[in-house]
């Protein structure tokens, strides 16, 4: 307290605003989106009905809608959104590329590939089985990308932003090509793959959330541990090393977090585009480049985006539904173009 | 005054802080530094050493190896007698700081936060930010005259101001030994002198040991106690500026015909290159 005041003039540092307010606002937005997601659907529920449904005191039908359909779906959407938002921010931080998203690590292509293999060669059809295979595929692809990128990277520090992006594109393209060849041989896997690749939250019950929640939690812990390192890495690898940081270790930690987060999201909900790309940019606009604030806000923002898109998808073609992945692509693309046009995306 | 970490033990000794032994460094299959037998160099405490040499002579590579940014093929770098590659990197970072040639920062990063990142080696996961850090960062900013920019994003500053901020970050790291890779590149002459004056003050008032790569020979002669002239990955000659900057070494190391006179301002050697244009004009007369 006194040390600063006692010092001669000009030695006080105005630290940047601690954006706890931003985190608060992001939390409120997420809660609003979650309530909307429980209210809106084929049957519109009033807030009172939602409350009654949540507490189990309302009429049977609304209790069933809220507890069996809407809440699990909302929970899943929030989990997937948090995972994609945080994974996107990590990806952009590690590649220092504003256009990077978790898909760049090959997670989507990897998940799709093993999913098709599981259906076609192992005869696995249920959601529970395919989620595991999707997750394993995402993990395998990102390990492959990381290994390839390390080969081309600097000797001591593992992959560089450029080699990561190149290896990611190469592995993704290869896996997508093989997946296409596989699904063309078999209608059952084509159907499953087609539906999965649209990116959807419906048709999944609370077990799906429970299945991926531990992985997402682990991913979030790793991401939090990676935040200070990512701040130093943002100053370039030489500066980071000069400050005593283990660049290779930080990269490995980040890749592990991205794999857990994006892998579980993609495995359960399909390749949902734009969330991992846009949420970090929106978050960065409010928090600045400090990852200790950027990561949580990107996660909350990602969850809000997914829930809002899912609600929109339930409204536009009633009584049918549009998959959340499609809504996000349709709404996200113009939004992203507007973002690029209005304000130059922050260089990373 | 204070017991903060930016004030190292000042003492005029002849203790070697940084030493290379048989150092060989290269990229891929090309050896850039220490082609025959490796490179030996001693950096004595409290001195300013400038590494000079033509483009591609390996001076930046040498500096990067000394800063453990590059792993040597053979030989070692010793920091206070201990092999740098066997010390925990974070521990090295409390003694030895490095400012790379062209440092980058993300857009929107404010100056105070950038300088604060220099405290990284002193932080642990359970103690991210302490009042001590706060004081050190404030002093580092005040010391380079950048306190007024503290809450401005780095990209809104001029090149010279930005370089002062980077030096503040190195200062906040609180290391006795500082390695600077071409700290004056991209700066106009006034700002070059400004940055080198800052280095000189670091050395004089804070007893820092400085090794820097410099392109400008005359400025190197003015600001360094010792010059190390490199050619083809070897030390061609080293010593006091007056011993190194001679017409003969200009020819041998840089392949440059030059006249060396005494700098009327500083008394150090002043290199006046003789290009073909002036040689041809002189020829008929001589």
C-alpha cells in the first residue's frame, strides 16, 4: 500500500482495468441465453412454466419438456460452446493467427474419420459408442498434427505457428478425403456422417453431457494453466525463452487442452463452425490480449453464441428445426465479414 | 535506497559472468559459429561488449546461443561458471535477460502490461503478481522515461518509444547480464543515440553487464568498453575500440577500405569508409 505512494512522482503504474465487469456481463448474457433456450421450442413456455418445470411442480407435460428435453439440450449447448470458445482462443494464441480455429488442428476431420470407421467396420451405431470414437479420432488427429508440426519446427521448441497451420491443413485434407471415400461405399455410414457433420444438439439426452463433461473440465483446467504461458508466448518465442519459459512444454499443454475441449465438442455435436473463430474475437474486443481474461470470456461468449443459434434454429422453420451448426454458419459468416470490415481484426 | 531486484550488486571486479567454451552453433547442416575448433569468449562483469562484423558473420547467432535461444552443436555457454543448459531456464532468466532483434507484441497490449511480463521469471503459479512486481515495473518505466505511456497500447508509440519500452521490460526482469540483439535497428540516428545512452546508464548506474550486437561501428566504438569483431563465425580480433577499429581490420574483417581517425567528440576511433567513387577520384592525385 504505502510503497507506491512513497515513491517519487511518475512511478505509479496504471494497471489495465481488471475486466471483471466484462466477465460479469458475459455471465449474465449466458444465463439469459440459457433461459431462452429452455423457453423456446415447438411448445413455447412462459418463465413461470419454466420455473415450475425446473422445480418439478408444474403440469406433467411442461415438466417433461423442461427436464427431459430442454435442460439437457441447453446444458449440452453450453458445454459445447464453452469448449469451442476456449479452444478457439487457445488456438489463436498458439498460432498467433487471427483466422485460426480449433478445426485447424484436425480435430473435426479426425472425429469424422473414426466415426465413419466405427459405423462401417465395427457396426457401432449408438450415440454413446460413436462419441468415444469421435473423441479418439480428434485426439489422434491432433497428436499427428502436433508431431508433424514438431518435425518441421525449431529443434528445441517444438512446432511453430506456421508448421502447426501447415500440418493441420495437410492432415485434415487427407482425413476428409479418406472419409469421403469410405462413406461413398456405404449408405448407413453416409447417413450418420451426413447428420453428424451438420452439427446438431438435438436427439441427445443428458447422458451426452455427462459423457463429455469430465474431458471438458480437464481441458478447462489445462487451459487455465496455459494462460500465463500464452501471454509470454505472445511476445514471440525468443522473448518467451529469454523469460525462462519452456516453449515446447507450453505448446504441448495448449495442444492437450485444445484436443480435450474441441475433441469432445466435435465428437458429440459435430463440427460446429465459427464459434471457435468468432467468440475469441468478440471476447478480445472487450478484454484485450491478456489470456487470463480472454479465455474465460471467450468460453462464456462461445456458450452464449451456441445457445442463441440453437434457439434461432428452433424458430426459423417451425415446427421443424435447423441444426445449430447450419445456423451458426449462416449467421456467423456475414457476422464475421462485418467484423473484419468494421474493425481490423487484432493482430496477434 | 531500495532492495528491489533491479539493483544488482555493483562491483568493479574482473569476474567472468558469461563465457563460451569451444562453442559451435549452426542451423541444419551449416555451421555458423565456431567453424574451426569452436569459439571462446569471456564477458567480464560490469563491461559493455559490442559484437561487430559483416552481415552473416554469425554475430546474432553467437548472441542467441549465449542467451540459450539456440542449442550449441558442441561446446558450452557458462553463466557464472555453470553450464547454462543445465540450469533451470527460469533461474537463468533471473540473471540473464535478452532482447531479441525484432520483438513482437499482440495488438492492444498496453505498455505497463508488456513491462509487467518481464516479471515472469520471478512469478510462480501460486503467486502471479506481488506488490514487489508492481514497484519494479513502475521503476523500470520511470527509468526509461516511459511512465507517461504506461496505459497506452504499444502499437500507438513511435519506434524509438517502443524500443525504450522493450528495454523497460528487460529492466523489469531485473537481470545482471543483458544481451541485446541490434537494439538500434530501424531507429533514426537520434533514437539510436538515445537507446545507447540508456544502455550506457544501465551499465554505469546499475552495474549491468551488457553484450550487444551493433551494426554502426562508430557508435559501437563510442559505447562499448570492448569490441569483438567477427568474420565467418570466428572472432577476428577483440579488445579496446582503438585496438580493434584499425584500417587493417576494416580491410580484413569487413573487406572495406577505410580511413580511421579520432572521433572529435568522443576520442574513440571513427571509421570513414572509402568507396570506389572516392578511391577513383583520389587515384590520379596519388
